[in-house]
C-alpha cells in the first residue's frame, strides 16, 4: 500500500489545517442550489427516459424492501430505531394514527413521527426528481474519438425527461485527464450536443459543469477559451459552464495545501471539488484519505466552492420483482445491511462537514435521501436557533464582527441545503424569523443588513 507521503507535502497540509485566518471580509453568499446527491452513469449506458427509469427503480426498491417508515427506520438504524415495534399489528396501529395526525400517537411515538415525516419526503423525492446532479462519465479521449454521434445520443437520451420536466438540476460531464490534443475536439462534440438540444427542446438544458482532474495553468489556460467558444456557439452567457476538480491523488491537493482554492484558480469557473475517498483509502490508506479530505475542506472553507466525497456501497444485481417469498427474509437482510452501511457513511461525512455524496445505482437512493433527511429533520431547530442567536449578536453592535458573520453564514448554508434538498419548507422556517427574501439572498451578511434600522 502506497501510503507514505513526502515530509514537505505533509507539512504543507498540516499548515493549512492549523492556520487561523483573520477573516476581515464578509463571507460569500451560498451558491444555488446546494447539493446532497450525485448519480454517476457511463455515457454509453444512457437510455431515453433515463431519469424516469431511475425514479421508478428507486421507488420500487423502497416499496419492496422498506414498505413503511418503521421498516426503513429500523433498517437504517436511524435515531430511536430500537424503540420502534416489530409486531405488524402494532406497526399498523401507529401508522394509522400518524396518517390521521393523531396527537396521542405523535406524543407517544416521537421516533415514529420523525420516521413518518422523513419517509413521506423521501417518497416525494423519489417519485419525481430522485437525482440532483447527474454525472455522465465521458473521457475526453473517447469524446474526441467517437465523433458527434455520442454527443447527439447523450442529448437525445434526455428527450422524454425534458418533455416530462423530469431533468436533474445539474448535469456533470466527467472528462478525466484532459489532453491538450483532445480538448478542442471534445469541446466541438459538446457544441454539437447543445446545439442539438437547442434545436429540439424548448426546455433549457440543466446547469452544466465539467469534471477535470488537473487544475494546472496549462490545462485551465487551454480549456478557458474553448469553453468561451462553447458558450458563444450555443448562445449561453460567458461563465455558464462550471468546472469541478476531481481529486484522486494525495499530491494533487496536499502539494498545494498552502494556497487556499478560489474561483480565480480556474478563471472564475471552479464550482466544486470532489474527493474520491474510496480510491484514496484503497491505494493510500484511511489516514491519508482523511487528511486529503480535511485539507480540501480547509481550502474551500472561505469560498462558495462546494465539496463532495463518499460513494454508496454496492448492491449486487437483484431484481426486487424476482424475490420469492422463500427468499424474502434473506434478501431483505442483505439490502438492509448495504443500505445501513450507506447511511452510516452519509452520517460520518456529515460529521466531517461534507453533505454531498455519490451513488451509481438507483436502489441506493432511498438510503441516501433517508439518511440526509433524518439528519436535517433532527437538527434544523438547533441550527436555526444558533442562527437567530448569532443574528441578535450581530445586531447588538454598530457593526457585526466578521467571525459572527462567518458563523451565521455557515448555519444559513446548512439551512439552505436542507431547503434545496426538500427536507424543509419555508412555512416551517417562518417561526425562526427566516423569510423568502433571506432564502433568495442566501447571504447572512445581507440578512443582518436588512434588519438594521435604515
């Protein structure tokens, strides 16, 4: 296992992690939207009606292996799962009471009440937009070599989804290592793709970003004018296409740890950073992978750049409709165990400050969304209380201290992510003092400014 690091590289990483930067400027507003879930698919595997197929597959998995909220809660071992009953008759009584919003049932079974609300929201999410960010794996060499057909095929794969307004919020094209000789042809394929979309669809194409694993001046210098050309060719404003940095090697981030990231690194296009935790742990060990993640988090902490990490564990090929009664218990236990590990990964990363992760099988989506919604529904009162307290402290003085503004922005960003994901509604947030203008502005400093006497 190659888990040794150069001492200078390690020193640079430790330096950025231990620095206490004097934040003299206001924090940036949160980007929109804030992501929770990405789904990876190979470009050659895209089929028409892809999003609708994914929604149906995810919903079928939940209806088969977690037909009610109690079963899902116990399967994932979410907070309070131990006290929930296993007797089917008792479960039916509780669910009936919760459906009627019976006050006595809600008071007696707060864990079931939370599970019921989470299950409802997961069902809504899976029914229509189970995927937020769809990642299409399309290496630059393959895109350049395959001609325009693959670009047109990708665009037309979303035709039915576009008609049904069932597109993801963002599409990310994973280009991998972008060779200078491939870049111009790759971008021309993209021009073909988006012109075809423009000519055949009235629905705007979702937000777009390209994933690269090299942010060197050489790559960015070659890519920037090509992206400018892409945007002009399809009539998009300059800067529409974002970039994501995919970190697969420790040296990629640790060697430059002394220099916090900013959008200027990529000529204003860097929107997100993704750490490939699983491959880093496999090749370099858990300690090195966690150091890479912590360093990347520190590098983006004073920016609007989003950070993602972690992939759900694999489910073996299993058709829910083919499960016989005799196999039911064994298959349920198998799926529940994989879901549980996925939920545990989500919660472990949330503790490390990372809310955004990746799946590659629609049957993983019930666990991803349930784990995040359970976290959001359990913690949002504490988050909003902290934000209200910070707001009062900012308004108490003639001028808000920068450290309070940064703390307030951190809490506001958590709330905004919950709202963007569908875990919270504006009506629920009203008692905390947040209003529609606060959510639209996405800036804690602006919140403070709006509440000061004019």
